[in-house]
C-alpha cells in the first residue's frame, strides 16, 4: 500500500520514477479430512493457501516523455 500511495501522490511530480510490487505465493498446506479407518474410499485432502508475500519492489527507470514548458531557462 505504501508503494501504491507513493505512486499516486507523485503522479504529477516532474521526474518521478514509479515503483511496482511483485508478490510470491507462500507455502500451501494439505489438510486431511477426518474419517474412520474402516472407510474403503480414498481420503481426499483440502489444500489451504497461506497467503502471499512481497517478493520485490522494482523502480521503473525508463525515460519519461519530454514536456515543453515554454521557458527559455529550462533544459532537457
């Protein structure tokens, strides 16, 4: 949320380089269903995800578009 908030707050800032967030899935767990040992049917398991985590925050260093200001003192 910090990265997105920073990108939104600086959308009009000249020369601002935005960032993007990459997420990675955390481990999953298999939970066996409870059943009696006499059941002949195979027991199916439920898979439970444990969420995601931030894997990296990347800054976009690509060149932005030129903006004409009309001022003779501004250089590109």
